[in-house]
C-alpha cells in the first residue's frame, strides 16, 4: 500500500473539495433544518462522477479506485454529512451489489442510470424487528410464474423516499432462515410498493430516510440479483464496502469539527489570550488531530484491501468502528472548545456532533463491528 496519494487522487480531492465548499457547504445548514432531500445537488454531484466513483466506464462509472471513493465521501461529508451518506448509499449499497452480481441486462437497466446519477437507489435490508440480526428478516416473496409476490415492511431506509429503485432483501424460503434470503430490485411505481413514514431523526436530516411498504407487490423474477437464497451473502458483502463509506463519512464530519474548533480557539479570547494558548485546549486539539489521522489511514487501508480483491470484512469493520467512535469523541471535544457557542445552532459543531452519532449505528453498530472483528481475530 502506497501512503502517498497518486496525482489522479490528489486532483480528485482538490476538485471535490472545491465542489463541496462552493456547492455543498452553503446548503448544509438549510438541509439540516428543512430535511429536504437535495435533488439538485445530487445531479451536480453526478456531473462530477460522484454517483459512480469506483465503477468502470463501461458501467457508467468514473473508473477510480476505492481509495478515491473514500476521499470523495470524506470531502463531501466534511461539508454536509447528509449529502455524504446519500452518495455513499448510491455507490456502495445500491450500485456495488449490482456491479458484482448483476447480469449484463440488469446492469443496463439497474446500474448505468444509477452510476450516472440519472436515478437514485437505496438498500432495503432493515425491518422494524430485524436490525443487527438481519438474518431474521420477515419480508416474504412467493414465486408465481415469472414474478415474485412481495409482502413486508422495511424501515430506516436511507434515500428511501427519493429512490427510483430499491434492492429489497426478502425471504423466498422462510424454512431455510438466512439461506432463504434473496435480493430483488423493486422499482418505484411498481404496484403494491409504497413509501411509508419518514423518520424524524437526531441528525443527517436530509436523507429521505423512510419506511418502504410492500403489499402483494409483483416484482418480475428477472429483477433478482444473484440466486435465490444468496441474498444474505449479497447483503453482508455489500455492507463491507458500505462500512468503509460510513468510516469515510465519520472522518469528514470529524475533520470539519476539528477545523472549526482550531479556528475558534485561535480567535476566542479568555483570561487575556486566545484559548489556543492554554494547554488544556492544545491537548484536545492534539488528540483530535491524532485520531482523525489514524482513522483516515485505517479507512484508506481497508479501501486498498478492497481494491486488491481480497476479502476485506475485518479491515472494513476495524476502520468503521474506529472512525465512527472517533467522530463522536472529536465532535464532543469540538463543542467543548467552543464552550456555550458550541451548543448554539449559530455554529456548525452542534450539527457535526448530531450527525456523527449515527455513524456508530448504521451499517452495523459498533457492537456488530466488534463481533465481526473478534470472529476474524479468533479464527486467525
Ligand atoms: N462477505 C461474504 N460472505 C459473507 C460475509 C461477507 N462480508 N459475511 C458473512 N458471509 C457469509 C458467511 O461466509 C456465511 O456463509 P456460509 O453459510 O456459506 O458459510 C454466511 O454469510 C453467514 O455468515 P455468518 O454466519 O458469519 O453471519 P452471521 O449470521 O453470524 O452474521 C452479523 C452476523 C455479523 C451480526 C451480520 O448479521 C451483520 O453484519 N449484521 C448487521 C447488519 C447491518 O449491518 N445492518 C445495517 C443495515 S443497512 C443500513 O444501515 C443502511 C443505511 O441506512 C445507511
């Protein structure tokens, strides 16, 4: 692994930072307050290739590697964490399994318009009673001729209210438990598919995070991704890549909070001098800088491993666990450095603090990451 970014990756970082500063940051506060999904911004991100970063050009992608992908998600999340995860779900959770498991026909229909950002995708695994234990999902699909009849409810679906299609994990053979899970692409407008209630959340407010409800929904059998019973593996292997995206998101949120705290500490006077002159503040800044650096390295290492083609489940879990818990610590300190102002909506760090918290929960809680890591440690 080369720790130096390539010329191409450096250029991408510069381009995405300029885009994020000029187009994303000015909208972040409003998106947080209104919770409106940023459709126009999504289209602009698509024009830069950010909706299909690490997919080949033949599949509509920008043909970068996964390290470049982490740079994109970090830079966008540094300015707006909602937009960061919207793009992460589009790339990692929707496009990636179709890229890896889809047929040529499926890729033409369900991948190309999505990597190009003409359409929005989402990933529907979680249910009201199946979160960490995804294997017990209750959404059923019964095969009838060339269709599946789908019944069930999915919850907490990022991009759900805005998506043109969802990859929906159903059970086609409940007696087989997780070995009966199958992945189906369900398009918006399919009779029997409707968007349910939108979640009111602590942070990342603009992600159209909704329930998806399926009532005798007829899905063409040709929309199945992979084989019947292969869905659990499709989901878990997809989440490996997703977890790297969430780690990059956490790193971007923390980076922003750090920069804000650093600047504030140099401007804010107390006891006759800038508070950055006090060792208590300096040590907080030192810890923040150290942890962000460590986190970024772990994320890039996991992405590098993904690019080698080797199994990277443990690397992704390690990186996501560290980065997400780091983001909570760093944003907490950023508020502390801002004092009362940090608690005010006038300053960005309270939003960073709220946005950071979800990264310890979605795409596998910290406890699930520790389960994954310990299972690899014990078998090594
Ligand atoms: N890649 C490929 N195959 C994998 C895999 C991976 N990463 N992980 C597991 N598998 C395979 C295993 O090899 C095994 O196959 P065999 O039966 O052929 O041996 C099979 O899948 C089952 O594996 P395990 O027994 O290890 O799986 P498990 O049932 O013990 O998994 C778990 C346990 C780790 C808790 C897993 O269920 C898990 O990760 N749960 C968390 C789910 C999650 O992250 N949900 C997030 C929802 S999505 C979201 O948040 C999106 C959003 O809004 C942003």
